[in-house]
C-alpha cells in the first residue's frame, strides 16, 4: 500500500499522526490539521495515523 498524504487547505502536507491533532467530541474522534485546525477526512486520517516515519 502506498503512503497516505493529505494536502490541507492551509498548504500543509499531512503524512504522519504528529501532523494532526485529535479531538474527542462524541462517539468517534475527529482529526484536524495541527497548523490550522481544519478537519481531515476520516478515512484519510485513519490511514495517516497508522503510518510511522522511516
């Protein structure tokens, strides 16, 4: 499987869990860009959070 990345609206490239912040509001956590706080789509966030830097 190829590495997952996400380009945020602020221009940041999200590749690892450290690039996002986790918010627990209800039943499921919401992942947001660490730089600007924009929500990251759930399926992309799940793939990114399981990646580890080489």
